[in-house]
């Protein structure tokens, strides 16, 4: 089955630790995205990548870092510099260059920092 | 960036049509309107999108006003499984051509009643 996988579903970390969230897709999509969702709120864009070895900051990039070494993978690192890291994190992907390119979302990772 | 406003919550009787309104009065001429839904703690699921014309697919219909300042998502025969948060989203171009981000609002929590 084609799709986007995120692991793990739930993640717990102590304050001050960096943590990396996994996102893998087998849809052969060029563009990938990371969003953050807080309770009762919509999604906000953290980082996005249009092609391998290239990525750009979204609206709330501070305290986060990403890499795009392979087309199918776009891991997100939540660093200790992120002031309020507890949230639901969603990864998405889309084809590049078409006007109708909907984004496909993964199941999400819920991060809790203790 | 264009912004969307939606009612916080709505109820609908099972088997009846659910009409979910959305205001996007600051939308630009080339910005699409997308609708997604999110069941608790899952990734958003694509429903439908449109630019100017009304659209219909197997899940729903999208009615966009002539001035494009508002739209309505119609679920023709709501079922209990349609209970979810529905997001009206404006898609805007970012980076080089062919990449887009979604501007999420806070969504409408639809409850389908038996």
C-alpha cells in the first residue's frame, strides 16, 4: 500500500533532550512538509522540502531542524531550543509542479515533553 | 495570507445533508479552497477542492460563491462516521513555482446524531 508512515505514534521525552520524529513516504512525491497541531487548533507549517537536499523554513521553524537526504524520508528534530514542544506533529507529502496537488498526511506523532 | 473562518461546531441528524460554511473574504484570485477532515488524533483526510466553479465528488459537494469570499461543503447524507473536525483551507504558493502551503483555521466540529 502506498502512503506515509510516521513513527512512533506516541513519544515521551525529558525536557532538554533533542528528539527526532520519523516520516517516510512511498508515493514518489517530491514535496514533503511538517506541521504542528496544538489542542483545538489548526495545523501550522514548520518546514517544507521541494526536492532532495533542499528545505525551507515554514511559519514556526524556530527550535526545529530537518534533513532531506532521500526522496522518501524527511525526519524532523525537535531541539531543546523549542520552548513548548509538546504537540501533535503531522508529516505530509505532495507531487510537485501540478496545480491540483493535494497534500497527503501521515497518521501523526504525539510528542509529550515531561 | 488569506484566512478562513468557520463555525466552531455543528450538529446534523444521520441521513440528512450537512452544510458546513466557510468565510474566506481575503482570498486571492489564484488561491484554491481545500476541505479536509480530521478524526481525533489522526492525520487530516482530503475531501474536495475548488477554485471558482462548484465541484462534486463521491464524498461531497463544494459550492463557491461567485465573488469567492465564501464556500459551503455539503455532505449529502451524513453518517455517524462523518463525525469529525472539518477544515476549510486556503492553499497559497510558497517557494519556487509548484509548491504550496495550507493556511488552516480552527475548523468546525461536526457531530452526526443518530
